[in-house]
């Protein structure tokens, strides 16, 4: 069946579930985010979703947005008058769902084999709600145009993180015995989405973008992960290789940058480990357009099967000039100025924005919203970052046309019901129950689930003393 059953104790008395962000007397509306960027919710989207605004409606200062249990810093245009008018809007930076939460499913791992690609869904859910507070988290809008001040420090580069994370194949991890095809029911370090397998003898190349390197800048840092996807013979621990046969994988890697093809490593290993390697490069070692990495597998003698691997990801963080490659949006990690207290002056070129569009820089670390000019052909965009601390700050620059418009929001729960928008307080309902049988299901399966719930409550032995108590939860 398409619903799933959780055979677990529902310990409601003393356990913390990390749902403390939920207030059960507040309504919550879902916003789906499948790509990173700025999202905007205007008055028409709120009205069409049944959220009361205007005179007598929700005070815009009361709005909050949550993701993964954390309140987000948002910008609310026109909130000062306490009325959400027709031209007002809510703005926030949204990120798609990656694999960060998947790490809790794995056992015996030192790192997540593919942090960039979720095992289940790439769409994150953000929740809009409102309370009675007027001091909720906000982005602060600043407009400093003192670009010619001699005290400003010109920022020469930012740190760009360039990633290749192919996800063409799903690897099920180690098998319990050679050739049986039975895999560990738990998530293990070699399970997940990786690139198509490379079987010996074979090779695959991965170009990673390294455009517009700032040559006088600091060293570039590279991280790569690849996994064993086969084993030859049985092994008591196919992840560590301890107590196993001779190595059954022979893997090498070379990179192609500014100086041709240069070997990085050549190694032997056994079974299904996930292997992470790090390297550093001087900026002049990187390719002017991309830096290529070629993984090769060689046949190991006297084996019954060829060694097979899969590449998870290659990531390079390198110093990048403020020429933004003709992109329409860009994420930048901007180092602090050399002089503490000085403002950082950014002079940005190569940003492709529609003529007449407003361009804004969002300091995601310090929650600032900074105008960067109006787009014209060949225009140099300037922005000033105030000095707040010595941290590297994550910043995102984009124009109005690239802002994602949210057209509708869906309340949690069953749409149209009296409780639409309200989370169900299972602890309040079943607070005296030490354990229960929990069914999480979709509304389309409600009839079948209700029948099974009734069966457990009225037919199975033990129903009289509550041993077969059933809790049904709507997945929405």
C-alpha cells in the first residue's frame, strides 16, 4: 500500500521532537521551493490563499516564515504602517531540499556520501504563519551609495563554490554476500544517487567550471567523493575491508588544468567504502574555463568480477573575480576587508539583467538587502557592504525578473476543512499513551486506512486495553 506504517514507540511524555517551532493555535501555509533563489509573495497570492490582509487583516509585522524548524529572516515591503496593502509583498531567500536531513538515516558513516542530492525529494517546504509579535526576524534594507569614499576597501575577489554532482544512478550499497543481490536494509555509506558506474577497465571525465579565476587570490580547495559499487568474494566488513580478501578495486584520478594532465592519486581498496579526498591548488593551476577530473579503473588480477565504482561529487572552492560570467544570479562568499571596520566596495560586471530591472544584493549571513542599481547595457553594478564582523559572508545578487513569484499557498491539513492551516497536536490528543501504531497516509487512501484502523481497534486481541490504539496522520 502507498501509506507507510511506523512500528515505533510514540514516546510523548519526555522526548523532544524538534517541533517546538509549531504553535498549534496558529495557521501555517506551505510554499514549495524547488530551486535556490529569492521568492516573493504579493497581496494577490495571500488573498487567493484565504489569508486575511488589508485593513482589519493580518498585521504584516506579524508574518513569519519557517523552514526545517528555523524561523527565516524575511523582508516585508510596506509593513511599517501595519497594513498589508495591494503593492506590498513578502520576500525571502529559499533553498531547495538537499540531502542534509538524510544523514540521520545512515549508519556507520563519517560523512554523507552525496550531500547535494536528496534520496527522496528535491522540493523544500517553507511555512508562512503569523503571530502577535511585531519583532519577528527580518532582512534590513540599506541603501548606501557613498562609493567614492576613500575609506572604502575594494573587494578584489569572492570565493566561488563550483560543484559537479551527477545523479544518474541509484546505488543500493553493499550486498550481504557476493553475487546474492541482497542489500543491507539500513542506509550504508555507499548507498545513494551517484554517477553511472565505471567498471574496469574504464574511465569517465568530469569538467568542473573554474571561470574567471582571480590569480593573485588564495589557494583553491577541492573535495571529491567516490564509492565502491562491487565486491569480489564475501567479506565480513565490506566497508572497511578489514578481514577481507585482496583489494578488488584499482582507481586512479588525474586533473587537467592550466598545465595539462597531472596525476592526483592511484589507489587500491576493497568492497563498498565511500572515499573522500581533498586537494589544494594554486589559482594558476586551474583551467581558465574548467578544470577536468578523469577517474580510471584498472582490472585487478585473479578476480571473478571487474571492480566498479561510482563518482558522487567534485567540489572546488576558488577565488573568483567580480565578472559574473553573464549569469543572471550568483551566489558569492565574500571575505572581510583587510581593514577592520571598513566598508567593502563591490564593483560587479558580467551580470545579465533585463534593462530597467532593479538589481539587489542579499547578504544572507547578516540579513541585509542592498540595492545595486538599475540595469542598463554594460552597466557596472556597485554595492557597499558595511563591516559587521570578520566572517566570510554569503551573498546573493539578482534582478527583479529572476525573483520567483509565489502565486498560491496551501494550508497544512485538509483544504476546506475547519482545521485547515492548523497542525494536529498529537501529543495533546494522545498524551497519556506511551506507545501507539502510527499510520501516515495521503487523503486519497483514507478509506482503506480507516478500515484498517477500525480493524485494529475492534478486532485484534488486546484492543480492550488499548494495545492496538491507532493514530492516523495526514501527510499534508
